[in-house]
C-alpha cells in the first residue's frame, strides 16, 4: 500500500535566479581564517613579550621569586607561548 506522496521530486534551488552562479563562501572565509590566525599569533607573541618584560622588570627592581610581578609575568608568558604553540598548526 502506498500513500499519496510516493513520487520523487526534483530538487529546487531556492534563492538563485536562472543562470546565476551560486555564492562562493570559501572565497570569503579563507582570508578571514588567515586574518584570525595572524591575529592569534600576534596576540600570543605580545603576551609572551609582555610576560617576559614583566618578570625582568620585577626582578630588576628587587622583587623575589614569589613577587606578584614575577607570578603574573610567568602566567602571561605561559599563556602567550601556549597560544603560539596551538596556532602553529592552523594553516594546514
């Protein structure tokens, strides 16, 4: 037994004029991905440099190993290095 809608229909392209080329989203997404990856690397390098500078400045001003500047600087440097390490494989 078959019910009413057993015939197959041909798919209809909605939103395209006859003869129009479909929208190429990959042509727009690739440059956006490259910009995102570049900004991630730039931010990671900046965090790393600020962290190292913070540690050096704190130690130069007489701060000990557990000074707030040393601890925050180490954390910033680790976060920056992690961002750089994670972003290294993004272009594949």
